[in-house]
C-alpha cells in the first residue's frame, strides 16, 4: 500500500473521529435526477437524464460497497457513459485505478488538464517534512482533458467544468444542466454555511479561498438549485453555501466540532 493510500484509510479516520468534519450523504436518491453511493467519508454522485447516466468521481480502490450501492439505486454500472473527476486523490479516483476492480468500465473518463500532472507524477501531491508524497492513482489511457470553463455534452446532458484550484492545482467543479453544482473537495459545509476545505488536505488554502470567491462570482447570475460537496452532503441554499468561504475550519482546536450532526467516525460503516 502506498503512503497516500495508507494515510487516506488509516490516518485520516483517527485524525477526524469526533470532529464532525466529514458528513457525506447516505447511499440513496437525493433529487429526481441525482443519487449517490457513500464510500466511507466520500460520495460518488450519479446524474440521470432520458436514459443517460454520468458520474461525478469514482471513490476508493476496491471499496466493497459500490456495486451493492448502484444495485440499490437501480443503476447498471456498465451503462454509465462518463465519469467527471473533480480530482484524482485516492478517495475520488481510486475506483478507476488500473490495479483495482473497475467500477465503471465502459465510461469515458474526464478530468482537468492541470490535474493530469498528478497522474503522471509531474506534480507531488503533498510534502511532509523531507518526504514527497506522490499520488497513487493510475488511469488507463484514453481519458479526456478539460480546460477551465469548457462545456461538453453527453447526449442531452450539459456539463461545464470550472477550475477551482487549491485543494489540488487542477481541481474541477462541475455545473450540470446549469442547475446542479458539484464542488468536490473545494468546499466544506455545515448548518451555518460553507467554508474553505480543511487546510491539512489542501495544496494551498489561500489559493482555495481565491478560487471559491471566483466560483461564487461565477454562480451569481446562475439559477442553481443544488450544490453538492464530496464529504459534507448537499444544500439548496446556494447563498449560504458561500457564506464563510474566506474562513478555514480550525479542526485542531480543542473541542472543535464542525458539524454536530455528522457521524463520530465515517469510516466505521454499517
């Protein structure tokens, strides 16, 4: 197991127990078009329209709950036409890794053109002391790269990619059909609003805050109905979702609980 994979599934759970920092939606249907599968602390989202299904992210390597989850949702994993990656950290891109059980084997993979540098290890994901932590995810060839503000169509589904650098340098948010915004790991939300994502995971929280302000401006003239995060559920209150974006949650503070309704430990699944 690589260092980054070990950190994701062994260190993170210990760090965040009781902090209320991670509160993904449970597996199920969230709106008439959108559903999700929960894997530990992260959500894989699905968008269905007129018989076409696309996914946002792919979850962990070899997580046993994926196929049971899509069966519960009534989704055929082999008929998912595209997967749009917010970024390629192992809790988001692991499900498409060449050395894991492929979750959506017939889907076209899309990711930001800058984010590809983590797949090729041109960029180091994190530096801890003298150690450079490389990303562990490897995709098969044939994935497609997206530029900032580029729009693509999967049959009748419109997807616009928005660069939200900070968590990773190439992190993308996606606006689907001009109504549904998927923010990945750029935003953490709780009952009082949305914040910059947790500092320890970010390449640069300063950059993340700047990107969130740009994203907020981008959204001002849009009629967005729902905003979905990867680790903190979703909301229909778009204004509140950007209410604290210049603040970083102080998760190390004694007694800190980001979300009182969050599970004590997301990694302890039923």
